[in-house]
C-alpha cells in the first residue's frame, strides 16, 4: 500500500515538474517581438491605401446615406440609445470587378437583422449598388431611390 501511495506521489510530482518546464519554454517561444507586428500593421495599411477604398471608408460612405441614417435614428430610438447600425462585410469578384458586399442592419442577441445590402467598388468606393428586395437585383443607388420614392 505504501508503495502505491509513493508511486502516485512520484507520478504527480513528475507531472507537476513536467508541466512547469513546458510552460516556461512555451512562454519564451511564444514571445513575439513588438516591432515586426507594428511593421505588419503599417504595411497592411499601406496596401489598403494603394488598393483604393478601405472597408472603413466604405462603412463611412454607407453610414452617411440618408436611408441608413434614418434606420440608425429609428434603431437608436427603439432601443433607448443602446444599439447602433452594424455591418457585415465581405469581398467578392463579379464581372471582373472587385467589390465589397456590405450588409447594414441590427445585430441583436438572437440574430442579425439586415436592413440594406450594398455593393461598392473596391477601387474607389463609387458606384454604390443596393439590393432591390422586390426584384432581387442590385441597382445603382440613384435608380433605386427613384424607384422607391415615398
């Protein structure tokens, strides 16, 4: 019986020692110098500038649209100033053009409620297209506004 207890204590001690040496070795190997990470961020920012329109610029343009502004005000009023417009952003190629697909809506605890679906050209953030829910086609923003005048 004493041999079994000593055996269990020995195994526990070795496991404890083994875990400590692995974590200290791992911690040393996981350390990443700060300057390369900063350089990577700066490099990716420069790439975004050269490519044309960034996702941040695309979101700012969409937030400035009167339709999205109205939805933002309604959402703010309904939620007692606790919620705001959220975005889901994706990239896609369509007809040889690189586009951002932005969906503006409300992100509740249960689900994402889409209000508007947009396509923006990545090269310059111009030529905004919006999904016409009735036809299921993306239309230029001005054409969609003329079609949906109230």
